[in-house]
C-alpha cells in the first residue's frame, strides 16, 4: 500500500539530553567516594550498589534518551534502586542473551561493564544480529575512569547491594524469575500449535520477543481461529511472516519499531471467522511468534507463550480471508503533552471487510478509521471516542460478517489517533501504538500498511 503521513504535535517542548556523570565542579563521583591524589577513586571498602553504583547510574544514565523513560529499557528514576538492582544482577542482556548484565564476582563476564568500558564490539559475533550496539552512555563518551573502576570493583566484590540505614537488600526471591510459562499444549490433530522459546523479562521492562517457527506440514492447511495463550503481564502474542527466516527455535529481541520491517503481519488473535471462511497456511511457511510483555512486577518473569490455530479442512473453505492491518510506527508523544497522528493507506485491490477494530494504549483519547474514494470524501468507518484505558486489551470491534463491506482498489483508508501523555517521558512505539486491525475476505495474502 502507498501511504501519506501527517504528524501534528499540539505543543512542543525543548529539552537538552545528555548522558554524563561527573560533577564538573569537584570531579567527585556520586556516592561520596573521595578521590586520592592519584586521581583514581579507590574506595576503602568494596563499593555497594546503594552507596556508589546507583548514584552513578542515576546521574550518568537516567536521561530521557538513555534509561529515563525513553527507549532504553527499564526506567531508572521510576523503577527505584531495588528494581534496577534486580534488573541488572544475574539478568540476561537483550543483545547478548547468554551473558548476564552483571555476573557477581566476574567483571569480564558482565555485559554492562563491557558496554560501559566500550569493549562490547569484541562480542559482536555473539550478539543478536551480530551487533552489540554502541558503548554506554550513548552519544556522550565513556563515563570517567573513576566511575568505570567503581563499577568494576563492585562487580568483582560480588555486586553487594549495601546495608545503609533505611535500605534493605532484595530478598533472594526478588532475583528469582516468577514462572509465568504457559503449559505446553497436549497434541491435538484439530490444532496447529506454535510454542515460543523461554525468556526472562527483567522487572520494570517492556519487551517484544520473537521466536522463529515454521509450519512443518507437507501440504497447505487452513485455520479459522488463532488462540493466543499468555500468562500475567502478557500483552499480545501474534504470528508474523518472517521476511528473513532463521532456524526454528531462534529467539531474538524485536522491541524496536525498526524490527517490524523484518516481518509481515499474518494473524490476529482470539476472533473466530464465520463458517466457510479460513486463513491460508502454506506448507513450510517461515514465521515468528511475537510475544509482547510488560513486566510490572518487582521480580523478573520467565515467560513462554503458545499460539493454537484451529484447523479447517481445505474442502470446507468457501472464501479465503486474511488480516488487514494499518500501523503508524513513527508516533511521538512528548512528555506532558498532547499529540495526534494521521496517515492514509491506498487500497490496492478489491476486498471485503469482515471486521475492524482499533488499537492504542492507555494514553489514547480518540481513535478513528475513515474510508472514501479520495481525501475530500471520507466517511467514518470506525470510531472510538473517547478512547479509554480498558480498550488497550479489549477494544471495540465492528463486525461485517453478515454483510461484508467492499473496499475498492484506489480508495483511501485514513487512520487517526490522538493521545494525552501525562507521563514525564516521551511515548513512542511500542509503549504507545496507533493501529487498526481486522479481517478481509477474498484474498489469501495479508493486506498491510505500515508507516514510519
């Protein structure tokens, strides 16, 4: 589909972002560790997380563009020291899943230290996509040598939390993942099952994890219902077509909006098609299960999701159906402001609209989908105004199963979203979304329009 994008930000704020840590007036490090005459901070006792490390992270890494509520994983100011500690110590990195961010007692096996010291490039061959990314803090040079040495000494000492007055180290169970794995499905010939890899999501983090799968049938199949099974803190589990297939079982982080360019939407979950309609599943089709989780718990969570496709015999299919998706990936909603996103998609071929719904998150205020022959003659096709937070997981849906609405080639579908961001950080995909979803009849191929 062709597309046209219009982003209107109602009010703009200017902000200077940086990621540095040293106090320019004194040269001292956060945490009150005195620098000896040699210029290197060497604490008399082993550094602690509370006394030495947390201040470095808060001052040097918690800005909007780093870990202050932007796209950098957990939000240091909001999460608090206990959650940040639990998110780092013994937890796998997003980029290098077989190395802990902090391995107590082992600085050389701690991915955080490699990133802070700028040596992460030596690990590229082990990182997802062959790239461990840049050093941290991003875009402002390395932390001062004194800060890096404190981090190294802290990890070497076993990553102690600290016992200052008023602080309590995380209990052991706070570092043990909460098991939220969905039970493995019992084999059943009436279903086609896809199971994700097992992944640990640190506390306070939002991630989308993609597990590569493949339909191993020797003949094409058809299904009329896709059921997604997730545990607590699961937001969605969907099947996508893989443009860049990888061996089945490969698990990778796909949180960034740019990752969506590597997939084609294929299913939407938990909506059964009427009798005679079915979605085509080609033999050997390479796919990924995209699992979206938002871990609001103070413990890491261990997740494993399942998607079950309800089979329908090929000779029972009267009309092929497929998903219809519009998606605006480039949304930006500044902190404490309102914003709108509007984009157009051109219908490429005649199809029958069977159902449609909208998708935003809890900061949405209004969602509308319009349709017409040109930009001057658009009528509202779907409207949710006001949008309420409950619609995040249970949006209103309009069904056309009994009387399909024809979408004509060359006509326009316009998606419009509005938000009110009451947070102290910018909202971007996937923390917020602007998407319509549905089914169309008369085609085996997904009908997609993704706009950056």
